[in-house]
C-alpha cells in the first residue's frame, strides 16, 4: 500500500457559534476577595480535521454513505477492490463543541510586619466535549477521555516579604477513562470496573526566591513535590514520568 500527501485542496472558512455569560462578585466586607464565574457554550462548524491513514480508512466506512471526503481520499485496486493508497490532507469536515463553566477566585491579605499572602484558584467544569468527524457521523465524546478531564483546578499561594518570596502551586484534574466510549460499547467486559479509570492528577510545586531590587535574583524550587508517578500502564500520564526534580536559577545585571 502506498500513501501520498497533497497540498491544501481549498479549505473554506470555518464558522463558530459561541455564547458566554459571566458574573463578578466582590463582597463589601472583603474588598480583597474577587470571585468570577463564566459559563460558555462553543460550537465550531467546518473545523479543519487532518486524519491519519488508519482514521481515513475507518471514517470512510463508518459514515452514513461512502460519498464522503474520507473515501475520496483513498484509492482502490481496480482488480480486487482492495485499498492500495491514501491521501492525507486537511478537510473542512469536522464539528467541535464544548460547554461548561470556569470559576476564578483571588484573595490578597496584607499585614504590617509579616508581608503579604495571595491566594488564587482557577477551576473548570466541562459539561460536554464532542467531536463529529463529518456531517451525519456518530458523535464522539471526548469528555472524561485521556487529556480531557471533566474537572480541573489550579491553586496558587504566594507569600512575600521582601526580599523573600515563597510560591506554592497545586495542579489537579479529575480521573479519566482508560478506554474510549466506543471501545467500552463494543466490549463491555474490556476490563474489570476498578481498571476502567486512570487516577486523578495531583502535582504540587514549591519555589523560594531571594531578590535584591532588579539587579540580583536567586531562586530554587521543587516540581512534583511528593514525587507523583504515572498511572499503572501509562508512560507519562496523568503526570510526567520525570517525577520529582529540583532546579536553581540566578539572574543578575552586570551594569
């Protein structure tokens, strides 16, 4: 089998339908606290999708009719009808949609002698994350799939008392499925219930910096503070296989 690629065949402009709504709260009794919530619903039509060879073959036969761009990107042997070539190129065939909400909160506490303490948190909840390869094709939900958690949050805490700054961060994401919905639907017994999900992601980082005006700064830190490991069966998910590591840095102006 031979494969070949072609240039852009003349893509049309993709269109997007979006709506967002937000609210900001600043309590009268806590002017240092700010909370913002945003709801979103986004749909992109005629999105550009460049499929690999295997996806081209699968999408060709999985569509309601073989009169689709994917079958048009394959060639067959005139004698036996077997596929003997394919074309990989971008096509305006996909539709992507997602909806959910984001929450952002910030709080700053100033003290007379102990410096300042700043808290910040960003959280996201996704209601839907869907992909349609071509019009009329089955809806493929990416929600809860690898790299597409339903919930995620980042917490940052910074304490500063010149010349020292200490920063802590926590990255969290909810658990995700080990198998796609299509794989589970085709084989409900693909794995025991306790092995259908990969663990949530927890990664904590810590940094301390000493800074003397803008002429000299020295810092050191630890990423993946508690040495979280990838999930069993994964090389680098939901956290990097690098594990805990340390770093130091120096910045200075010679003039």
